[in-house]
C-alpha cells in the first residue's frame, strides 16, 4: 500500500498501533519482527490495559490476571494456543515459569463440579454428578471439536440455545456457562458459541496457570523485545482523532495536537471507542453496539496462606441458585454470582518473605450507577460493598463462615476497583470488560487501512488477546510480504 503523504517524514510510520494492551503489544512486536517501522501509542503510563499491574503501600497487584488459560498439556501438544503464541513472538515458555492450578470449582447452590488441568478428571466429575448426561455430554464435546471456532467465518450462534438442544439437565448447562461467561462474554445471560468453544478448551481441556511473577512475566519480555527492535513506544499519549480521506485513514491527531501518519493503523482500544475517534463528518463506519458488562473486584491482603483457613482451590465460580444470571445488574452490584481467586494456590509456591496472600472476589457491576455517585458517596459505597462482598464470598469457601472473624483480623490491606476505575484506565465505554457483543473476527473496518485487534475481534483472555493482535498483523499486513 502506498505511503500516505506527510509533511514530516520522521512522523510517518509503516504501522501505528493504538493501545499498549496485550493485543497491541503482540501486534507491534510481530510487525517489528518482520521489519515494519511501528509506533505504539498508549494513553496511560503503564502497558497491559486490562491486564496490567499497580502497587499500593508497597504491595504489588495484578489487574485482570485471575488465570492464564491454555496451560499446555500432553493432550494439547504442539497445538496449544499458548505454545503457538510463544512461537509467533519467539518467547520461551520456560521463561514464564508457569505455576499450574491446584484445582478449581464451579458451585451452584449445593451442587459442585471440580476441575484441574487434567481434562479426564473434569469429564469424570460431569459423569459422576450428572450420570444421565454422559452420552449427551460426549456428543457435545464431539460437536465442539469439529466446530471451527477460530475461523473468521465462524457462525455466530447462541450457546444457550445449543446447550438446550444438547444437554438434558438444565443445571449442567448453567454450570458450563458460568466460567466461560465470566472469562469472556460480552452478552447478557449468554455467550456466542465460537467464544464458548475457545474458552471451554482453554479452561477445561487445557487448564489454568499463573506466571510465578504475575503479569510482569509476560509484559517485561514484550517490552524488552520491542525496544530491541526499535519500536517507538509513546506513553501518556492519547489519541484525539482519527482523520480519514475517502476509504483510508489519512492522519492521527494526538491529544497534544501533534499529527502522525502511517500506511496502516491497528486500533486495540475497542470498536465503539475507535468509531468515537473517527471524525464524524468523514466516517462511514456503521455504529457498533456498546457492551454493558462490567465488574467490581475487591482484593483482600491477609497474613498467612489460604490453606491456613482450609482453602485449597485456586478459582471458585459460584452462583446462588440453579439459574445463572450474567449481565449488568440494576443496582450497583450483583452478589448472586461471582468469582473467587486465590493466587497463592497456584503451584507449590515458596511463600513470599512477608508471608502475605491475596483473596480476590469479583461480581457483575453497573457502570452507570457507580459513575453517577459523587466522590464522597462513591468512596463510602466502595467501603460498604467490600464488607458485603467478603461476607457473601465466605459462603462459598470451606469453613468460610467459621473463620471470617479470624480472616478479618489477619487482613492487612483492602483495595477495590469498580466499573468507573476500568473506564478511567482503559477508556472502554461503560467500563466494559469484554467490549461489544458484536465481534469482527477478521479485524477489518470500513476503511482499507484501519484494523481492529483485541477483545472486539472475539479473542478473549490473555492468550486470546495476544493471538488476536498477531492474527491481524499476519493476515492483514504481513501477508503481502
């Protein structure tokens, strides 16, 4: 594609990547590996987007990283998406020092299913708890194996409808929906079938792990390689406007007033957010439906180890009844379902020198309700809900009700983020976690040289986001090389 004219050649690049989240970092690195002159723009001061990190009172926190899915197993072999990712970006899998989960649990009322990184164990759990569903469950597994979930032409189907047709016991269907929705659905009370298949494989067929050093074990090597390859990375550098001429992007206007040009542009900030950057008088891009699903998460730092309280699981997905409700609640937060994560229950970790652990509890939350609060009320509501979240979460942990007072006494620090926090640090409309319900798997837009990567491609999670960025780089820009 011919270069777009510019008055300042130094400001012209082969590719501009908007957003230094995981998909943007992966896309920029893949392009630079093939000699492209790339500039990476990030409006905040840290990379990672929804999978970043921060520190408070000397304590380091990961944002978003409950689990790294797609743990390479003997069953997945070389076809593991995580191994594919490492090959594409030339990162050593061993360098991540992955710690596998102990085991995790899905609990609906009094019924539970356990799973670990051995898929046969999960199958045995399903067959033990739902013996009448054995043949139907095997048929569903066979259907998923042949479904082209990773194809850009994958049919956009309702998973609820497919499960209703495939599974006789509604409770099993609801329990299968819970982890997959929480790890990647932008739809209310449902998940599109391609994403369901990808996440089912990622969570159950392969499994969960966590880098020993958290998300920095992924971010640091990416940044190092980008610097080695000469990618220009500009932080605290927001985009004000994307200008177009005809069917192409003509220039990018930064919030500072500076303008940049490039042959091609990859935006990872979301479809809705990208459309908002396009000059209205020049844009012919169709309007994308805004996503509404967001979360509130409370993190409790406590003295000791989860096993001190009898907590053995790594992740617990819970729901208070046989019906799974997933979506934007009417009030500030919905306590009826959620996710509990205990990062120190990954692997056989040598406990840190200060002997502290974290308990993370996540629930659906309403962006509009949180955003309309005045700051003093906002802070007081966060404090009130922290305690309610803790009390509710203890219902789903072994000995939770008996040890809650002891846990409170050993809690040394609490921190909570809301949909408002997500909006502030990602720019996602409505503080949405998984973007728009409408996905564009090939990453194309109405403009010939503008592409989307990341969540709104339909590739979710840490591995999915990075593979999405790589796919756009490979299929839309590098294929002509």
